[in-house]
C-alpha cells in the first residue's frame, strides 16, 4: 500500500520511541549469528521483533537455530517468510505453522511475536504466532510432542536474517528484537495500543533469562557494536556483511515504527506493489529487469503539501537518455507501462529530470541542466506550498524545473536500460548533501 499525506495514522503517545533499525541487504548476504555459551530453556521462550519487509516473493529467514552432528542437521527450528509471503515455522522435517495471512505491504512495520511453550497441555498452544497483537490462523498446523526440546537455546549456532548463515537471507529492516528465555509471553509484554488505536512498542520490563537479549541496533560506532545486546545479559551478536560506509550501502537506518522525530519515523521506500523490474535491499534499489522496454517504479508515500527533499543515485552505468528521476501522480500504477511510450514523463502530472540533462513532462522535453551519469547524486526538492520542483546534481542546483505544480505526488524513477539500478535515499540514512532550508525528509513524522 501507499501512505498518503492527510490519511496517515498518527502515532500519538507510545511506551517509548525507537531511533534506529538495521537494514539487511540480501544482495550482500547480511545476517547476525551467535552461539550461546550455556544452554537455556529449550521448551519455553519468546521472540519479539519489529519487521519491515524489503524484497517480496522469496524465501527469507528471520530466526533459526541448528543442532549439527558431524555435518548433519539433527535438530533445527526455522522461522521464515516463504516465497508465497506467508510466515512459516519449520523443524527438521515438520511444518509446525504456516499462516493463512500473507505479508506484502512494503510501507508497513509489522510487530511479530513467536512463542514456544512445548509443555502446554493444549497442543495448539505449544507454538503461537502474533502479528500486531493478532494471533494468527494457519493453513497448515502440526503440533510438537509434549515437552519437545527445540534447537533454540541449545549450545549451537543461532542466526538472525539467514538460514545457516549461508542462504535465504532476509531483505528489509529489523529493530527492537527481544528474546526471552524461559517465559511464554503475549504481545502485551512488548507493545500496546496508543490513543489512536495504533499498535506501538513499549519497553519490556521483565527478566530475560539465561540467553535472552535485546537488540535495538542503536550503537552504530562500528559494525561490531551494532550487534550489542542492550539487556543486562550482554549476549552480543556478530554482524556479517553489514556496512557503515557512507553512501548507498550504509545500513544503520532511522526507519522505525514510531513517530520519534523529523529524522526517525516510518520512511518512504520504493513500492514493491507498483513497479516493473525488481526492488531489493530494503526497497531502496530498483532495477530494470528487461521484461519490458521501460523499468518504472513508484514509492510508498504520496504528498500534496509541504517541502520535501530526497536523493536518487544511478549505481550502474546508464548510456541512454531515457533515465528519468522525479515525481508522478501518487495514484498512478506505473508497473504496466511498456513499449515505446513506457516512460513516466508521458503523463501531465509527471515531472522528471532526464539523464541527458533535459526535463520532461506530458510527453514534452526541454533543455534544463547538466547531464548525469553513474554514481551522480540527484537531489529532488519538491515545494508543494510554492508549486515548484528543483533538481540538484551532486549538491549543485540546476534551477527550478517546473512551477505551478499541484496535486498528490510520489517519487518515481524510470529507465529503459536493462540492468540499470536506481538507489533512493528518502532520509533513512544520512543525505549526501544538505537539503535546502525548510525541506524535510519523506517520513510519517513529517506528513
């Protein structure tokens, strides 16, 4: 879905405000791992975390533990998105749970709580799964034997965002992961409804048990400190293939499920449900897949007033003029634009800056500014109070491209060159260049 200005749910007051999330890029094989020093309670535990999906339609692991005996997995528990976008809980040979619901909203943060209580006298309650405080129903349900020892909390490798640390990597964002060893809890231990009826995180106030941990991903001093446990236990995790290098691969984000500040909230991303080609890496990289003449993508936020700034960067070589960066009507579906007229600039409510330096609107181009190429950072300053759009190349204004603009718009990108990737930064990581005075990032706090 998209978040349209004026329709966005207010955050109201909540238990506490989050400031950071960690992006996991499937293309980089990013994940966390930890092996407990001592065993915990393998029958009773609770995993709670906030999840914002990136790439859809692929098997992606959230949490796993594996007991390996001489290279053979003898006991494992895997919690993952399947390729049909359902959530699944799987043992070595048994699907314990497969949800009826599918999870495909690229704009949403989901609160997920997985509870193990294998000693429960009610077999269907030995594994329970909640999304945003709603207990899930299942198309497949198989129950463990009473008192089953899961692989979780054994002295064996545990993984976040990967299967065995070698495959099926999660793509998206995680934050506020609480793991409670020895207790079967409900979502109310980790969240509550605010005055607007929105499910929000609260501070967990209980004990963590032997192997419990809390990962808020707030210490971005280094990639090592990003895996620090903020519970009293100090059960730190090892980060793998996470980057703090400035630019398009920077993974310490301020995209969070709370309205914390002008720089920490739920951010705009490329829209998995409104595109041709493919989107990955936390929905910030859109790639022309070659299935049509044009690869087009819209985004998850639409705005009708205010002053907004974001940056887009072609991260691959672009050799043709028909690379278009700018805005289009927020209600437009751009994923089915094909053939010679497949470019976004054909519409009267589309305003774009092309690779050759021209601007284009309503199928009409005109001279405008400098041409751009791979790794040039194109800033977009959209002033819907004044009705103008201005583009920047590597921090230098190209002047007002269009004036008299009004309507509801979303950021868009278009390219006709197979394999071209356009990276977006809506403010969830540091901007490469300082926005013009009075312009803000595209997130729910600022709407």
